[in-house]
């Protein structure tokens, strides 16, 4: 390992101290460090700007921080390693109590890089693209603060699969299946399974259920509601207001997010520890 990047959620307690300790640890071993400008560690860089060549980026924070960084640097396929400073931390690989042993594994090369699929989402308005983005977890179409039902028409590969009335719709990757989609009643999907999950949010019809489609399917969502605010939310981090008659096209992206997985851990162990254990 020759170089690492460090990005952190600056609102987390002690994050600057933790970042400084990690930075010093790498520098003491002759490894270059590129730190987010505000952290004042190693060579500073501005968040969102291209990074010099690094072997991986350490992300200090929770899943929200990880998703933000994935949106910025995932398409460059720079491996990301999350250090959990949040609550659940399903995407973050390392807990603070395991940090020192995790750093040792990194310098010894005792880890794997796992590629996670991403979705490409674009909004068409009068036939023109007005918004486009990549997501690691999910695209959510939801309503504003008023408790009114929104109406969405959903098609897969040009074939209608239903008229959805309720609070909205989630289109998720396997990685995103353990997020909002799970809370809305969607299935848990192993990350190495190639598919897209379509999950309605509080549907107003009892026979509406989540649907699983092939990874390369084109999912089209037509906005039929004109009486209230409707939003598209990307990985829970960015939102875009939708107009009546807007069309969303969501499909698999050619880009991936690369996750660092330390030796001895896999998806089902993380699932058992972070989600299943809460039900015991």
C-alpha cells in the first residue's frame, strides 16, 4: 500500500482526533495520506474534487457519509473502507474497537475488494433530461409534507406493471435492499445477486407488493400527481423536485462502487450482527 485518502463526517464527535491518529499511523509506516482539507492531515484536498492515485479511501462516519462519498468517488472505482462512527453502520466495515487491527490488515494486504452495482437515474421533462445521477442504494420517489396520496405509473421494459397509489416508491440495488426498502417491506438481497428491487411505500391497495426484476431492466416511473410536491431522493442524500408528467428512467449503471472487505467477514455475518441481532 502506497497511499490512502481520508474523508470524514465533520459533525461526528472526536472525528478530527480520530482522523489525526489514523493519519499519523499511516505516515509512520511510509504511506502517503491525502486528507479532506478540513481535517488538516497529510496532503489536503477539497471534497468532491478528483483525488490523486490512492489505494483506497477511508470514510469516517455512518452509512449516510459512506453513501455521499460513494456518489462522489464510486464511479472512479476507488475502493472505499467505512469506519463506523454512527448508529447501525451496515455499509461501514470497521467498528472503532477494531480499528487498529483493521489498519494492520490493510498494510498487510489482508483484505478483498467487492464490487457493488449502482443504478443510473434520469428525469425526463418534455422529452429532455433535467437531472441525472448515480446511486449505490436507492432512488426514492416520495411526496411532500402533506398527508396525501401520490399516483405513479410504473413500467419495466416498456410493459406496465401497475398503477401505484400511496406514499411513493423505492427502486433499490441489492446493497440498498437493507435500507429504506427493507423498512417498507422489501426483501433482503445478497449483494452478489444481479437484480433491482421495486418496493411501494405504504400502498393504498392491499394487493400491491414489492417486485424483483433483472439487473439490466429499464424501470420507468411516470408522475401522475399534480396537486402536491413530489420529490426524487438519491441515496437519502440529495433530492430533486418532480413536476406533473415527469418521467424517471432507472436502470443498471456501467459503474460500480468498490468496497473494502476485511478478511473473515462476509455479508451474512454483517447481516446477523447489525440487523438480525436487533430482533432477538
